[in-house]
C-alpha cells in the first residue's frame, strides 16, 4: 500500500523505473517490492555490517505494546522522512537517506501520542507522568506509584494503558503482568529522556 501511494508521484515513478529497469506493471509485484522500496529509501538507518535494515528498523518502531503494526504509522514515517530529506544529503541510489528516516522518528512518536490523547482523553494526565523519566521499563508497583492520585487507577489504569498498546507486558500475561515496557513508538512522544539510539 505504501509503495502504491509513493509511486503515484510521476517523478518518483520515473526515477524508480530508471533505477530498477522494471516496467511500471512490474513495480508492485511482490517479488519486486523490496527492490522498489530500497530504490526510494536507504538500506540502513545506521551504516554497518551488523546494523538493521531500514524495514526491520521501521517495523520495530511502529509496533505498539500489543504487537500491532499499523499502516498509519508507516505512512507517517514516509511523509516525515520526505520532509526531513530536504535538510539532508542524498545517499547513493535512493531518494530518502538513513538520516532523514532516523530524524522522522521523533515526529512519528509525537504524532502517535497526540492521536492517542485525542482518542483516550481520560489518559492525558497518565501520559504526562512519563515526561522526563529516564527509563522505559517499570514494575506494576512503580506505575501505580507514578500515577498516584489519577483516575483511572490501580488495575483499571494498568489495563487501560495496556489495552491502548502503550505498555508492553514483559512476561506474556497481558495487563496482569508484574512488569512492563513502553514500546519505542511512544517513547519520544511521552517525553521519556533515554540514553542511546531512538
């Protein structure tokens, strides 16, 4: 779906046909999608033999706590990457560099959190309690303490955060788990201050 949308642009379509040597009718065949994708996007966000491919990197960052990966986040990634590319040098053999993709991630995360706050306004104050925190992992008790004085509270609050996909259960017991992690998709948008790569 993403490739179909991108290839609606005549200039991009012409570029991809010239770079791949494929006919227009062949571009969206499943056997050619990876080639077409990497004609548009860099192969890696970080260069190196042990670094993830862009597809793996993107999928790890659009997954919510329930494992859901939705087209909206992938489309946002592509749109924000295109915007970021205006400030970047072009990589060889692609239109959107790894730096542009990496820089787009914070916008994707912020957009996701803003969207969720419009869908779940009762959790706004809960989201705010994560701002400035320096870890993405919490025990059940730490979350209860952090959310003290807010409604919903206790198990109902944990369940609400878990069911929105904002918390990922660490032992596979869903909202009954004793420890949780905030997925990468939400970290920047929640205002977490974490060391290392996004």
